[in-house]
């Protein structure tokens, strides 16, 4: 199975909630009573379509081929004030970080961010009231009851935005996957060509003692990503939910470190201006090829408004210091 085939971060589904059951218009009859009062029960409510957060899920693959989700209808009310049975709810489990939108209007309805959190996506129709509700002093035996409310049918879009403490931001081949493979047990695909990473990878980074934080390797940005070039929008969406952004620029870049950093920052700002208010750290990667003198020269070119560090994942250079820096920013 290829790396991308089991990572699904976008699905469009048609949700149909159940109809409410009709109320009963029954009049009480038994051996002793030939003309009793109203005793029709209420109809049961139609089933809801419900979303539930599940921390064990990281993809929406299980929903990819499920285009229609249909909840059960409520049963009608019965005699002796018996209420109808509630329709069967359909519960869809989704990864944390799922945003739900109305497919027609694009309106964001809600986010699921907690494990076990449930939200009603499409509510079922209410059950109709039985005839005993309509009894009055002047109308002792109402022979009518309410019909149940219709269910709803609507198309919704579920989008996943990865939830992580640290998001790695950089052009293709900046060393993001290599860093993730060194600091965590994640096994991302790594090669010497651009766009090896085509889906976000998550890794848990162990930190001093029993502490840990989650790092996400977001696929590489290209210039123009904010206009949707390459797979721009799809990648940038995942950066929105990260607490700290780790910008990664390789020491052998053809531009200056600062130029490349400014281009990355510009793409984020164009996509969503709020992203530039997140805490940021700059790591100059592949710095095992620099001698001390060259590194000191390059330090003078670095942006001054962001903590920075020279690292090499392959040579394990300054990796612990990088973790310290990130931990400080996450908890700031």
C-alpha cells in the first residue's frame, strides 16, 4: 500500500436523519369502559446522525466509500399512553481535528477536538404528540394527534486538520522527514527528491523523563502554495492546528537562509494571516557540512525576530538543544 493511499483527510457525505413517529389518536376502551378518554401516546423521535471524536483514528479512510448515512425512523405512539420507540442513531467516529462544513454553503458547523466528544450533525425529526395532549374542558375526546416531523437530508464535508504541538514547515527536501525519523519512532518515506512526503506524518517525540510532544511533518510548501499551486491548500490546512511552527531551511539552500524563511512566512501569511502569530523556531538543517567559521558567518544573516539553531539530523548535531527550544515554546 502506498504512503498516501490510507491517509484520507477530506470526505463528502450525505446524511439523512430519521422521521419522527406519529402520535396516536387512540381512545381508551376496555371491558368496563365503552367510551373512555384519549390515551394515545407520543411518537418516538427520529434517529440523529452523530459525530464522535476518537483519538485512535488519524484518517477518514473508513468513511471514504460511505457516501450515504441514514439514521432510523421513530415508531408511532400506541394506546395506554405508550410512546413510540426512538429511531436508531448513526454514530460516525472521526479523528480529532475534524472540521465539519455544510457542502452547499461552505459554512463551518463545528470542530471535533476531544476524545469521546459527540455532536449531532443532522438531528432527527421530533415525534408527534398523542391525542391526550389535546384534551380540554370543551373537547374531552380529541380524535386527532400530531404527525411526526420529517427527518433532514443534507450533504456535509468533513475535513481533517492535523492536531500537533509542533508543525514542520519548509520547502520540499528541507530535511523534515529525516528529523521526524530521528526524534520519534515515525517511519516517513525519505529520498533525495522533492515531494517524497505527500501526506502528513505524525511522530511522538520523547522528551527528558516521561514527557513527550507530538510533531507533524507537513508536506513541503512550494512558492505559490497559498494560491493553491502544487497541493498547497491541502498542506497548509494542516499547519493551522499546530501550536508551534518549526521552520526548516537547509544550509545548502541556493538563496540566503533569511530569504527562504521570508518566502515560507509569506506563503503562510497569504493563506491565513493568523498563522504568523503562532510561536516560531528556525532550524538550519544539514549543518554538519559547515565548519565553525562558516556557521558564524551565516549566523549574521539569520532573522533576528525568531529563536534559531543549527542542526543536523544525520549527525545528531544539536538535536537535544532543538527539543529544549521547542519544549520551551510549546509551554510558553
